[in-house]
């Protein structure tokens, strides 16, 4: 190609086909001459005088010279020139016909031009003529334009007049259509723009003079329209509006209940509490004016606001609106009036809860609408402070009415009272949701709970309790069915080590120590607490300390206390007094009281725990272990002590009656009996039957104490019999010893039977047995002393006395010995030996002012007291 050849001719290095660079001369040697002479024939088609042609030809010449191909190049160029000459000749011959055709065309054009020239002359003449016509018409046109201008001006004035009249009519139409702000805007446009253009006309002057009247008409009618709107929506439609408000409340309550159900930590918090509000879905908030079912338009409100704002009379509108709202308020709150609330004798009375409910629903709708109108109008008509003041004023009238309704209404059941509570509670929650102050009316809820619900539940509980204790069979409860057993164990309070506890029960039937009365009591307590918490669950969110105080001190403490007519301690006490001679009732009542007392501790803990869950606050007067103890515990302790004393007094009276049947008339018998005295046998049999029926189910400590008292009482009685005998012989003493031994053995068997039933087998039981046995030791030593063949050792040997008869004082022993028939035959004058001569240790046994029995009894009771204290500590 030419460029590469040119580069080669210029001495630039190029690469050969084998990749090695060569200089220009070597390239010329290898390129064919025809390619070097002419790369492109087009180069000769250019103008011979073209500098481009010469610039392109120069390299070719240089290459040809270097390649020694100049002659060939010249030959080639001559051939090309010849070829081009031939082509030119051919073209010249071919264009001759065309040139001839062109000449003919030129001739035709010349002829046509002559024709056109003639036409142009005709046209020129016509133009001259038209010019004269145009000048005349122009003059007529100028005159016509002047007339048209006057006509247009007249039309403009007429149009302005028509427009003024149309605007005036449209203003009246807008007023009729209750579009007052639009009418006021149009009136302003009419005054400031259009009236100035028709001021020279009489009708324009009249319209201008009517502008103030139209303005006043718009202002007054816009406010009248607002008043009508208020009459319809704040009076006539309050019931319909209240339905939407209360439906929204129920929806909020349901959603909050479901949330608390899934998250128990929220349980103490009530609706409208900060926690509930922070978690509330904003879409659940209710707006009266967005309720499509109500279809309340706000145009009258905004219209009157814009009208008065435009007229710069907003303060006047506020005053007028306030007066109108107060008028509505006075009509809505009827029949409650200021005069009625001032005089308690004239307080309004509602027929029933339904009537009161309808009234409160209407009031709630009225005050909610007040706040929502304020919010919607951005407080252009009324401030929330005005609404709050009006509410506070109304509360002072409503509160006496509600309290009087509570006082005069005979609530037949808790359900009726709960309906009233829900009525007031829902009403307060609605008003609280719109930031009204409910503290004063909340007191009505507190009074309802404290003065009506609490006494009602106390009366209900005590009635059921009295019915229960009067219908109880007062015998241990026996259960055959496992489901019944499990149901009982779920409601009663008991210690885990009880024999009837699930861990110890292997088979049915199972007999509980307590009677059915205790189960009814536990069920009643659970039911009472559940009813209380259910009553306060939804609406009692304030003054929680007072609420807790009412629950604890005015309900449970009274129910469980000893107040006459209210406390179950008082009822149980009276019941025990009434049945103090019935051994089954007295003994079973004491057993029940053991569980009553334990349950009282657990009830305190339960109340504290449940209150923390439901109200967020527990009881403040708790001990170091964070457990609450009811003061009723003390009452039950005293009642248990009273029941214990009643049992012992009954047992003592029964034993005394039995012992009175034991007779010892013959103290100088001549025949030794081989059989026990029949009266002693009867006494022992009656005594065993008495203990079997009374002490079977009593606690071990009380059984032991009862046995101890009985042992001591019987031993004392037989010792008194012996001491009261004027004289006796050895046969009488032996017969008496036979009877005493029988009594001892009978009572020991009774003790053994009780011990085996208790099945304790511990050291305390052994210690108790020793204490019981010691009660007969005084009597036994006196009998053994009288059975001695010789009293000389007792009289003269202090060591012998202390070793064998330590429970018999010397002077008492001497009195007993002196009554023995024939004693004088033994030691004669020694009988009346002064105590100072009795021996070196006689001073240690000086005469005591107390009797043998009283001293011994004091010692034995002290021993038993220590034993029982150890038992209780365990």
C-alpha cells in the first residue's frame, strides 16, 4: 500500500513477513513496480493543478526513481492520460443532445417571459385602482373603530354591573348554602375589587351600603349554624356518640386484658396507666369525628372560626361559644342542678342502675366531645382548661348523687353491686382517657368497695361459715375417692409432715384429723380472696395502700377476728360454749382449731403474695422474712387455749362425777377382797370410754396433758379419800391398794393405748410417760407406808424415809400412821414425839403451810410444762 511504501521511502523501518525489520531500499526491491507506480487510479481524477495531487504524486516518483522504474511509470502515466482522453471525448459526444434540448427550453422560457410581462402590466394597473379603494375603506374603518371602542367600553361597564349583581346574588346563595366563609371571601372580593368600578351607579352605592349588613348576616348565621350543629350533636345524638365511645373502651379493656394475660408482669397495671398508654396501639384511640357510622361534619366549626378570624373577632367568638356550650351543658346534665346538689334533701334519685347508666353515658359523650372539639379546632373555640373547670364543677354535683344512690339502693347481690362498680369505673376510665381529673369520683369506687362490698362479702362469708359449723358432724373427715382427696388437698392448708399429705398416702380411704368444717373454711377463704381481687381488678388503680388496708384490716381481719357478729373466732367461741358438754364437738373443735391456726399464718402469706401480683403492692407491716402475719393469729391462739380449757373442764367434771360414785364406807373390814370394788371398776370403764371418745384425734401434746391432769386428779382424789378416812386397819389398806392398783393399771393401759396410736416412740414420749407415772407416786408411797409391818424405820430413820418415801412428808406420814388401828401397841408414846426429837434431819422436813398434794402437783406440772415446751420446739 502507498502509506507503507511511503514510510519505507522515508527511511522508516518496517517489518518483513518473517518479522525482521528492513530499511526502505530493501522494501522497494521487493514491492512490484505497478504497485509503486500507482496505488490508486483515483489520484489522477483530481485536478491537475491540485496541490494534493502533486503531494500524492511526489512519493510515487521518488519510489520509481529509487526502483529504477521511471520509464515504466511514464509509460503507465501516458496510458492513463490516453484513457482519460477517450473517456472525455465520449462524454462530450454524449452531452450534445442534452445541450440542444436545453437551447429549446431556453427559447420556450423567453416566450413565456414575454407573456408574464404583459400580465404584470395588467396587475400593476389593478393595484393602482385597489390602492384608491383601500384608502377610502380605511377612512371608513377608522370611523368604525371609534364607534366600536365606545361600544366596548359600554359593554365592560355593563359586564362589571352584571358581575357585581351576580356576585351579590352568589353571596346570598352561599349564605343559604351555609358556606359562610366562602360568602365572606366573595363579599371581600366584591368590596375591594368590583364595587369601585360601579360606584357611579345607584345600585352600586346601595350594594356598597349593604356590605356591613351582609357581613353581620354572615357572622350571625355562621354562629347560628354552629349552635344548631351543637344542638344536634351535643344533645340529640349523645346516646349514639356514647355507644361508639363505650365500644372503644371495651375494645381497649379487652386488648389490655389479652396483653396482661400473655405477660403477667403487666397484671398490676390498669387501663390508662402510664404503662398501658405506652404500650397501646395508637389506632385504638377513638375519634368521634372520624367515626364513619356517625358521619359528623366539621364544616360548621371551621366555617365559623374562619369567619370570625377573618373579621378579627376571635375573642368574641370564644365568649359566644362558651355561653352556648354552658347552655348545652345545663340541658345535658339535667336533672342534676346546682340547687339540687346544695340541698341534700333535694338530691336527684335514679330509679335503677340502667337509668343511671344511660345518664352517665350521655355525660361521658358530652365531655369527651368537649375535649375532641377543642383538639380538632386547635383550641380556637375553647381551651382544655375551660373543659377541666366545667368537669370539676360537674363532679361536685354528681358525687353526692352517686353516694346517695349507693346509700338508698338495696343491692340484692354482689352482682348488682358489681354492676354499679363497673358503671362508675367505666365512666371514670373514659373521662381519665381524655385527661379529666377523676380523684373525687374515684372516692365513690373506694366507698363502694369499703362500705358496701366488704360488709356484703363479710356477711356472706360468715353466713356460710355459721351454716357450715352448725351442719358439721364433728368427726374426722373420711374420703374414699382419689379425685375428692386431690380436690381437698388443693384448697386446704397443712404441714408437709402430716400423715394425710400426698407423700404419706398410699391407698384410699384416707381419714383427715379435721372435720368437713375446715374444708369449707378453706374454700370460703379462697373464694373470698378471689372475689375481692376480681372486684378490684379492672378499675381500682389508685390509693392502693388504702385498698390493701381495706382488704386486710376491714375484711380478712374482721372475718377471722373475734368481733361479735362478724369474726369467725367469735362464732366458734360461742359454738364451743354452747356445746361445752358435748365431748365430740369440743374435742373435734379443738382439732379443727389446730388447722385453723396454721391456716391463718398461710392466709397472711397468701394475701400478701396475691396483692403483690394484682396491685403491685404487698402489705407493709411484714416481718424480717418478708411474710405477713394476720393479727387474727393471736385470736385463734386464745380461742385454741379456750377450747383446750373447755375440754379439760369437761373432762374434770366428768371425772368428778365418776369419782363421786366411788364409795369407801367400811375402813375396818374383816375380810380381804379378791375382787376390785365394783364402783372402782365402773369408774375405770367410764374413764377409758371418756378418753377414747375425747382424746382419740387430739394432738399428742394435748392428749399427754389431758392424761396427766386426769392421773393427777384421780390420784389426788384417792389420796383425799385415804386422808379423810377417820381410821382404818390393814385389811382396809390392802383392799384399798387392790383398787388403786386396778386404777393404775387401767390408766396405764389407757396411756399405752394412746402412745401406740400416736406411734411416736421418741424420747419426748418416754419422758412424758415418766411424768404420767409420777402422778400416782404420792398415793402409792402413802399406801406402801401404811402396808409396812413396822413403822419404826420411817419414824426414826430419815435416810430410810428419803430413800423409800421421799414424796411423803414426815408429819403427813405420821398422821396417816396414827389412823392405823392398833398402832399404839407398836411404839406407844412415840406417836406424839415432838418434831424436834424426830432425828438430826428433822429440821429439813419442817411443817409446810401447803398440803402434800399442792406441793407435788406444782412439781409435776412444772415437769410436764418442760416436756410440752420441748415438744412444741420440735
